[in-house]
C-alpha cells in the first residue's frame, strides 16, 4: 500500500472548514494546547475555540509586503486609535523595507460590504490581510478563499471560527466573568445590576455577555434589572443608560459593562440625580479624568483592553506569521491587566480630563512580553520592528 503524506496546508484544503473546525474542538484542540508553555495554556479556559494553526507549511508572500487592513466599524475612538497605531507600526516597517504599502477599508457595520472589501484586497494582491471581523462566521468563506490564494489572514479583537485565520484576542468570556465577579465582590450580597453590552452581534460581545451572565448566576441574590446596547460608543451608551434610569426608579447598585464608556455611565447617573454606582469596564483617558474630579464618588473595577495594545499584538502576530515563525495554535490569547480602584493613579496621565474620550492610557509594562509571545510560535524569534518602549505617549 502506498502512503501519501500531505502538508498541513494541503490537508486543510482537502478536509474543508467544517471538518477541521469540528476536529479542533476535540483531541486536536487538546494536542494544540499541550504544545504551548504552561503559562500560556492557563489562558485558555471557558470553551475558547482553539485548534491547530493552518500555517505550518504555508508559503508566505515575499518581502516587501503589501499590508491590507479590513475594519468593520470605525465609529468610536477605540477603533480609530487602533487603526492609527497599526498604521504607525506598519509605516515603521515600510521605512525598514519590510512593507511596500498599507491600505485600509471600513465597512461601517455592514458584513456584506466587509466581505466585498476583503475580496477587493485579494484582487489587489495584498500580502497579508489583518482585520476586526464584523461576524465570527459570516467571513469564513472569504477567509478560506484568501488562504487558498496564498494570503494569510490575522484577526484581532473579534475572533472568527474559520480554521484558516490566526486570531489574536483576549479571553473575553473570562473578561466578562471577571467583571461580574468584581461586581459581586463589591456588593457582597443582594443588589441591582444594569448590564450594558457593546455592539450587538459582535463575536466578542457574545463571549463577554456569556461570561457576565455566568458570574451572576453564581450569585442568585443579585438582580439584573436590564440589558442595553451601548455600541461601545459614548453618546449611545449615555443615551440608553439615561433612558433606563428614566423608566426604572429602582436603585441600581452597579453597572456591568466591558467597554471604555465608564465615564459617560457615571455621568448619566449624575445627570439623573441618582447615586453613582460601581462601574466596571476597560480604562480610558476620560474615565481617569473623571476620577480625578470625583475621587470620592467614582467607583471602578476592570482592566485595560486598549486599542494601542490590540494594534501592537496584531502587528506582532502578522509579522511573525509572514516571517515563517509558524504559530502553534490558531487562536492566540493575550492576558488583560487587572485595574482596581487603588491602581488608578498609576494609569492616569496629566493630559487626561473628562474631555479625553479619544485618549487611552499606556500600560506600565507590555501585557505580553516578546519572550512570552515567542511561546506561541514553533520558531519564535521576536517581532521585527517592534519595541513596546516606542509606544506613543498618550499626552503627545
């Protein structure tokens, strides 16, 4: 009998997306994780989909690379900051001769449009496509098409289920769960909680909501008074919170949210003449400015899911991929720094005021070191052109 050995790339094309996704959910996922260092394995909890990487034997495009970035929604400061930092990093790579040009598209929440824009990138001969996906599943066919055309795909802040992408994300289920546990620890008993989600239908929103709901189920004495959608956008968040307060006279003891709109949530309570509750979320410059002016009343628990860090991780993963470092898994998890009330002074910068909605803090240290990131790759050898110390000062 003749035995034919297929490369992983050929095997994936033969099996198809559905078969490989199913395989990755079982023994393949366990095997993939077992290849990682213990400190990285510990980040994969609560059913994070993970499987083998598609890029072991993938023929990477030659330098200089044409870098294309697909955005699904540029309607808030977080996304704008992320895109600007990614562009800064890629421009540095251009200067170093690694990249020939950078192009970006924005589908403004329209998944069909994002698919069309990605196909246009393929027609233009992009060397790599990075993206924030508007859906965890709807882009799978075009991602597979890109892969088969020899164009690697890297997603950030919004993982897809396609085995042909390399996802870079936080464990958003755990993030949502931790926000819920932070609320429970603060209440230490019965209390009323308002949940404010991000963009409905976003892959990470589903994970965050699931984590938060799981945490609150563990504390049946906590009552969820409602769930509203703030779209991760300040004016929308403030509006829906004010509407809730106008129609719900019951006391609200905490607001569970995972976005960067904590300041406007606090302001909504203040404007409604209601006591400002504990607000969870991701730290931002305007929230730190609000805290400076309201140190006696602003109560915060959360972390830092930051646009500059997301861009840096996207750049690092994509350049390593293009250099042929071979990721061990198809989903890279990056830890989220925890921020407690007593930590706020370490994150605040002089320029941060309540008007600083487009300013985000810089972490005191890189949330994932180069050495730690090396552990995700079979041939980990650092990220070309990357230096965390060069992160722009948020105060400019």
